[in-house]
C-alpha cells in the first residue's frame, strides 16, 4: 500500500468535532514532589463573605469543577490544587482554597511554599526592595485555618527578580493528646498522638502498623494509614474554636529513626481519601514540631529536618514562638522548603465527554 508523506502543500489541519464547553487554565508547580496546580482562569468566583463561606459554596454548587481539575484524565488520585480568592482578612495579600481528591482542606504547607513564590513572580504583591538589606518578600496568605505569613527569598539580577526558597509561619499549633491506644481493624492495638498544625494529624510508629517506610509498597502504607484514620476518628474527639475540626491525615513515623541523632526525622503522610503526600507535608511537619516541643525533643529556635519517606525531599522546621488556642498551650512553627515550576496547562472539556468530567483510578 502506497502512503504519501504530508507536505506543507497537502497538510490538512483537523479541528475537534465537538464543542468545548469548559476551559480552565493553570500553572503547575510542586514542592518536594507534591503537586500544586494553581487555577488561574475559567473557574467561577465562589460566593460568600469569608473563605469558609466560599468553600461551602464550592462544595454545594461547584464540586464538579474540583473533580474536573483534580481527577483523571487531567489529574490523578493524588493531585492537589489551589484556587486563589479575594481575602476577607485585611492583613492578607491573597486568599487560597485547597482542593484534593476528597474535597477541601483547612491548611496546606507545601502549597503555601509554592504560592509564596508564585505571588511574587506574578506581581500579586508590591515588592519593596529599595533597602539593600532586603532579601525577602513577605506574602500573607489567608487560608481556611487563618493567616499564614510566607517569606520568599528574592535576589535582584539587573531588572529581574529571582525567587527561591520560602518559609512560612504557621497558625498556632498544639497537641491534642499523646500515647492513646486505639484498636485498628486488621492491625490490632496502635499507640497514637494527635496534634494540630492548621489541620489535625494522628502520629503512629510504622512498626505499630507493621510497615517499613523504606521497603513497604506505598499502597500497603496507605491501606494501613486509612484503617488507622477510621479508628482514630471514632475514638478521639477533635475541637477547634475557629475552623472545622476533623482528622485530615496520618503521619506514619519511621520507627527506626524516631529519635534522629542527625536532626533528620523521617515520616510519610497519608491524607484526605488515602492520598499519599510526596513531600514531608508542611502542616504535618508543623504538627509534629508542636508535638516534639511539648515532649522536650525540640527547643525554642532549634531547627530540625523532616524527610519524606516517599521522595526523600526535606522541609526544615523550628518553633519560633509560643502561643495559646483558647486554654491550650500552642506554638508558632516556621517551615521552610522550595517550590518549583513544572508547566502550564489548558484544561478543556468537550461536549459529550462524560469521562472528561473526572474519574478515579485507585
């Protein structure tokens, strides 16, 4: 069978036969390997006076768009995204709502690291670099759990501003309970701690779940963590005076390196609907630092490193101040990491494409 190679003269450009009914554009970033899909256009503005009101509007009226952005065929089970919204806190420069495979979260540290850099690079704040000593730009981000202050390293290179690492100061973080024994179906008794770092996390030794962070398949770790999450959610009562209180994630701590002589602590975070965090998890690191501080394992101002059991990426953390949440002792934790750009996307939905609305493969 003879085939004719296409040339400039005989090329025929084919156009999609279906009508595009939805277009959303995004900038893609990652922090420590964990994706940050920043929605830039095509998404309706959620209604409401506060960020929590806006989340409720998204949940009730636009949750199909969360699935469109997060799930396959454009995303995947472990995708993470951010929708920028106008803040209602006068101290904030921008507002952010976090989207994942299950819904919406109250806090996300890895996303705040990426957003700090993104805000500076895209002119979302006014830079004040007239002083020679200025090496950081501050970006205040209002998130569902409160105000998160980020500090973006900047360097002037002629007319170009180059951004780099970002550190953020957490909302006041605290310990809920320590050394609680819960019975986990299929795994027996597990000893856990629960702490808050903008979201609530339960901490468990990998040995209690019979997994190894270095050698066990991720699916096995996620399965065990999901079983533990169900048990802890039933056994431990959570409360926060200002934000929704629910168990967001499980931090599986490497039992072999629970007390690191080199200042590096290993863990893997499973959050939302069994989603595996590629990064060390910013808000989980915040909660773990609060737990370590209360136990005397971390001093005020002392820096430690948290390393992801998935990718080996690292965040540095330190307790920078003490605080209170109602009558509970709390701390302010600073977490530092690096966000990177990985691309830009134009996400479209063609008329008649039912699978294009989003589906999950576990």
